[in-house]
C-alpha cells in the first residue's frame, strides 16, 4: 500500500466526495429542491461521510481515525436510508436509486475494510511520536 500523505489521496474520501456531489446535483435538478428538510438532511449526511474521513485523518492518531471512520460509515448508512425516502417520494427514478444505493453500500464496505486494516497496524499516528 502506497503511503498516504493527505486525506485527498484516500480512495474512500474521493468516492464520498463524488457521492456528495451527486446528492447536491439531485438537490438542484429534482423536486427535492422544494423539500427543504429532506434536502438538507441528505446533503448534510452525504457531506458528513467525506468530512469525517478528512477530520479523522487530520487528527493524527490511529485510534481517533478509526473512530471517525466509524462515524463516516454511519453517515453512509444514514444517507442510504434517506435515499429510500427520495425514491419513495418519487424524487428519483429506480435506476438512479439503485446506482447510488450500490455506491453507498460499496463505500461502507471499503470504509469497514479500512478500519479492519488499521486495527491490525501498530502505527499509532504522528500525535504519539
């Protein structure tokens, strides 16, 4: 595994950013734009995925990073649940729903695998050197 020097290098952060951008696009281009509560909730939860990955990385400690990755994974689940609400409210078509659902499931799996990887490492982070 190549050395990761900044959170922007993390594949999970890059994918979370793409999903957040897609949710933002939906909030402008669909009737979701008029459902202020749900629009804000799903935009916040999708943004929380990438933000928690970044914040955890920047904390400089393995334990804190894993904790923030766990929060990011939870936000991915929250976003996926809200995606069902978008679909059930007829804001998105089934194909778009399925595509985003699969992307969020895959991202959750990658975050979980990264947590498992970090659990096996002795590295404690710059904070503890």
